């Protein structure tokens, strides 16, 4: 069997790449090992840059009705009190509307729904798209990939011009490239679960105390995805204490949900999520390339994992399409992809890591720094715009020493609104996203 690009892994990254390539007339084969929808939690928050990419792929108008838009994220700091409700001691908002872009919002969408939309779109390009499921890439035999089709109980020998690993954290393609990863682990885990929410609970919230963290992200159909931080290794002991412990924690941190969380009658729907972080030394080797979790794992605190995969797919897909149009199916051209995507991914990995550290330690000193930092980000227009631009993926505006001093309270906050207009200088331009086009 022959194809121009073989994509190992049919998650959102692999399918976004397939849509991008097939729409440009590049024959693409996607190999997906799962037989059905995955019950495991995966990213559901789409950042503005990803929304722009989905619009370019022609699926945003289908994605929007299937998701829940978030204009802002609210940060609430509580002080726990004996025999009474916690007291609010800090409150701030991170506002996407500050972005000078038509994509000035985030969107929560069920992961499997987004996959199905992308798969349906890829199937519109039947002449250029082949989907093999359930099947798994097993390695190479000479210049061909060996793909095992579990339902047919047979091996496919697939020859491609390029091979892309989009299989996730245990990527066989990465192993075939001879790359290893060094995981950074954390002192905390997360419990995540979806249940119903009040109809008027429409904004994202991060609720914290000195010892607790609860992330609340509304989904469509009056559902809400929740992420609750626990100490690493504490899950088994919590289960022994009964589901009431979980109910009481949510009721204390977010009273609006205290009746809704009761629909969880046991621990079966609650999933344990263990965060880690890694970044491979290179994305490209010969005619092989990595996207998404095969190349980098990001701490989930900043909600960037799925976005990085789709943004990887956008750049790699645009590059491979350009290579075909210009008859440059040359392995050396793949270095453009790594040059664009690796530093951007590293920047967001660092942001997520710093966010994780801010909530990793229950000491009052760290809490005061965290509270002051979040408060100043909202109050200082430059810090606020920089924060939103950087997490959006639309651009990059680095912080400097003055920003750091303002953030921790060593310098007064700035009130000028000029930053909102100045941000346009730091948006990624097409020539930065796809620098090889300059050769045309």
C-alpha cells in the first residue's frame, strides 16, 4: 500500500493534520488503534489560535454549536474557617476580550465530539484520505511501516514519503526515531469528572485555598468539567473514606454545585489524572516527524495540550502541502516545522510549569505571592494583555524584569491602556507561522 503521508494516531492532532493535507491534495493515511470513543479524559479547552486554525480548516461553524464559549476565567481565593463557610479573600478575572482578534474567546468542547467533526471533514476528501481503524503502527521493515489491523487480524505494509507520529505519550514513531523522554513529575495529581451544572454557571472558575485547587469549566448541555487537585498518592485513601469526602470538598469550594455533585454516587466516573511534562530533543529525523504528545507533554494547568497538537498539525500540514506544490518532497525541508514549533511549544511548557508550581506548595509565602501575582495581572493592563496573548497562542509577548517586579508588588501597577493596541506588534504573522513561503 502506498500513501504520501502516513499519520500514526487518529486523535485531534492527527485528524487536524489529515484535514489540512487532504484539502491540499496530499494523500494521507491515518492509523487509529482505538475501536470506539475513549472514556479517558483528554483536553477540552480550545484556545484562540486553535479556533483560528479550525476556522481555516472549515470546521469552526460546526465546532461552535457543539461547544461552550468562555469569555473570561475567574480566579477566587478562599480562606477556610472553622464551622463556617470559607471567606473570599481574593478575586480576579482573566479576560479574553482584551485580544484584538475575532477569536477573542476560548471554547470548551467534548474531546470526542471534536474528533468526530474532524474525521467527518477529512472524509469529505475521499480521494486523498484513508482511515484504518482499529490498527496500530508496529515499526518499520525496510522502508515500509508495519501496521497491524486488529479486527482483520492482518498486517499492512505501507510505504509513504513521510511518517508522522501522533500516537501520544507512548509513541512508537518516537521510539523508531531513537528518541527518549525524561518525565518531570509533580507533587500533586488531579481528579477530573463531568456532571451537571446550573444553567447560569457560564464562566470558567479557578477556586483555591491554601491547600486546595478546583478548576471549573462549563461544557455545553448544562454540563461542567471539574478538575480537583490532590496530593500525589492520596487517591486510594480518599476512596476508602467514601464519596461523601468528594461531595463535601466541592460543596465547600463551590456552593453553587453542592446539589449537582451529589449525582456522583460512587467513584466510578471520577478519573485520576497524573500530570507530567517532557519535551523531546528534536521533532524531525529523516522523513519522520512528531506532533502533539508524541513530541511534548504539558502540565494541564494552563489547558494547552490539545492546542499544541492542533497547532503542530497546522504548521506541519502547511509545510507538507507547500512541499508538494513546489515539488520539494525533500526530508531537509521538514526542519522548517521544528524551527517554528519547538520554541513555541517550549515557551508554553514553561508557562504551564510555572502555573503548576504556583499551586504546588501549600505554604503561606507561596500563597501570598500567587495571590499578588494574579491580582496584579488583572490590574496592570500590560501584564493582563501579555498573559492573554501568550496563552492564546496568537502571539508571544515576553515579560521583562519590570513586569516581574510589578507582578510581585515591588513596583506600582501601570494603568495605561496602550498595551491593548500595542499587542498587534506581537501577533504571529503568516511569514512567522510558515517562513518557507518566503522562498516563493
